[in-house]
C-alpha cells in the first residue's frame, strides 16, 4: 500500500505510474483507493455512532422526568467540560507520540473497545436502572427507577465520553498525516458525503424507533462501530515522523509544556480570533439538543422529524461537492461568512412559531421548508469549517492548535450548557400553562449568539487579509518549527 521514501515532492512518476506522497508515505492509485475505502468506512461508522447517542439520550432522559437543566448538564456541559480538559492533553500528546503504528492510530485502537462497551451499557440504561432499583431502592424513599436511571446515564456518559474523546480528537488529525494534500479536497468531499449518508440513514430508518428500540439501536451501533473502526486502524498505516521536540523528553512534572502550548497557540491575533469564534459557536449550538422538542411542540411526530432530517441530509450530501468547489474557489472564510449570515436568517424565520399556532399540517410544511432553506447554509458552513482551520493553523502543530480551538469551543459549551437549560426552564415556568410552547424560544438563543459568531468570523477574515490573504498568508509562527513533510528530505 505504501513505501517510505525521502523525496520532498508530493507526487512523482515512476515507471509510468503516478505516485502520491504524504510525508514519508507514497501511494499508488490502488493504495489510495484502499486508503480512502478504509478511512471512509471508519468515518461512516463513527458518524453513525456520533448520531445515535446525542439524538436518542435526550429523549430517554426526558421520558424519565429529567428537567431541561439536567438534560443540558448531561448532554452538553459535562461532555464539553471533559473536552475542555482532555482535548489539549490528548492532542499535544498525540503530536509528540511516536509508536510502532504512528502517533494517531495507537490512540484510536486503545479507545475503540471501551467506546463500544459503554455505548452498549447506555443502550440498556433503563433496564440497568430498574435492576439497580431492585437492589438499592429500599435504601431511601426518594429513590425511584427513573431517578436511578438518570443518575446511571450521567455516569455512563462520563465513562463513554472519556474514551470517545480520544477518537473524536485524534481521528481528524490522522487525515493530515496519511492523505496527500494534493488530494485532500477530494477526500474531504467524500468524507462529508459519507457523514451525510450516515445521518440520512439514521433519520430515515432508525430515529422513529428511538424510544421503543433503544437497546437494539445502541447494541447494533456499538458492534458496527467497534468492528469497523478496529479494521480501519489495522489497515491504515502512518509514515515516519521526525523525533519529538526536547520538551516532551523531560522527566517528571514540568510547567514548560503548558507554557509552550499557550504561548504558541494564543500569541497571534488571528489565532485568538479563531478561538473566540469557536467559543461563540459553542454557545450558539448549546440549545441544539432541544431542537427535537421544539419540533414536537408544534405538533410533529418522531417519524416526521426523522423524515425531514433524512431528506435534508440527502440533499446536503448532494450539495457537499458543489460547496467544496466553492470553498476551494473563494476560500473557506468567505464561504463561512455568507453561510453564517444565512444561518442567522433561518433562525430568525423559525421564530414565526412564537407568534402563530399553525394547523398541524401547515406547521409541518413550514418546518420542512425552513429545514430546506437551512440545508445549503449548514452544508456550506460544514464544508468550510475544516479547510478553514487547515489553512489558518500551522501544519506541524495542527493537532495542538485544534486542541486549543476545541478547548475554547468547549468552554463556550460548558457555560452555555448550564445557561441554556436554565433559560428553557425559566421560560417553562413563565409559560407553565402552555405545555411545551417554551421550546419555540430555542431559535432566539441560536440567532443571537450566531450573530456574534458571524461578527467574529468577519474579524478573522479582516486579520487574514492583513497577513497576506489569498496569495501570501502564512501562519504567524509557522517558521518556528519545521514541517515534517520537509524534514523528511535528506
């Protein structure tokens, strides 16, 4: 599939055959096909995993009487707090790790079996909660099966998230290390299509059974993910890297790595602006877990919500390649700016449900139409997100800078997760006689904070132009460390 060479160019022709290079890896066309197949198959199963738990667990928590504050705490605040702490540690460790299988794949291999195990336990949380109640329910009169189930889910989410973060963090960095940069645009296009396909299949065929067949869905997802991801890890090979810097060789506890991390990541203004955007985006997305309940509040069923989301995913999948072309042609930052303005407009339009109680059929078609309008907006922003940071951050410290970025996004999510739940519970008390009407205020939150995030993107764009723009931009600290693509040359 690959061989190690020491030529600085990205692609060469040998014996009439084109070879594509990424660092010390060289691929034939057959090798590239195998690489793309395994990577995209792993992505499909991981995306399916990442679709199952955040879409179904809020329904399970709600059915067990958990207030919005608790749902936000379990589904947003705690996972984001863990991301805040763990992401920079995992990312920096991965950048500097050297093992027989590389610096990324060992992290994925170790975490995958534990992810599958805890996903299965989450799927059987109701049954396990009932079992725990029969054992410990007599200890205190306040203990109920529902309360124990909510507590158990909280504990299992922490355990699951601990291991899931290793994959959710490192998997993205693997792309830069094994996919030739000359083909990165095409790979990311396929990557996004596969992700959309996984979401479409879930929404079309699975979501309607979210509460009636929870354990079967989680069990199937765990087995599929565990098998597929392990096979991907065993069949994708990393190349060779230069030795890690001296900082990582120091023995004992030292503040030097922490100081270096913050100095490198937060010195340049453009990096700080990207991190600020991530904070605001994290805040804007904090109410996303409640969008399902907003749809229920206007009269839609789970089957209808799933079908609308499925159609949206299919259309989004078809738009991924055209949006990728736009990103390549106009630069990710320009595409993101336009998309975020559109996102603000869509959330503003969703506020129509605050002022009118439409007949159920009318409400369905308005909801579906707004979902249709949001498809190109969401697709464009998604298509531009990863290429944007790839073009802004230094390549050799890409994992480290992505960690800082994720840490800032998590900080926004930590704060917003608590506040978003309290925001909705406060509205619930105000509109206590109107059922679930208060969920219709979800887009108000999203609109306000996404407007601030859009302004942050504009500031990033302005700074990027000052630093050279399309033709001359280089990451401000890139010259401080050599890129491993170049360091492999003799």
